[in-house]
C-alpha cells in the first residue's frame, strides 16, 4: 500500500467516524462493533 492510498483510507475512516458522531450519535459504530463481536464469536465456535 502506498502513502496516497493509506492517507485516503485514513481520511475515509475518519470521515465515517465524524459523520457517525454528528449525525447518528455513535449508534452506527456501536451496531457495527456488536455485529463484529458476534462474528468473532461465530468464528471462534467453528475453530
């Protein structure tokens, strides 16, 4: 990954978090974190 794509990816993530904080009051990030935790539990079961 070159520097330009890393900076672009970082800006996209920061923009997503800023939008989530302002518009959705962190609900979207919390929902994604819960789904990710459920996915990790599901993957640990199949390990």
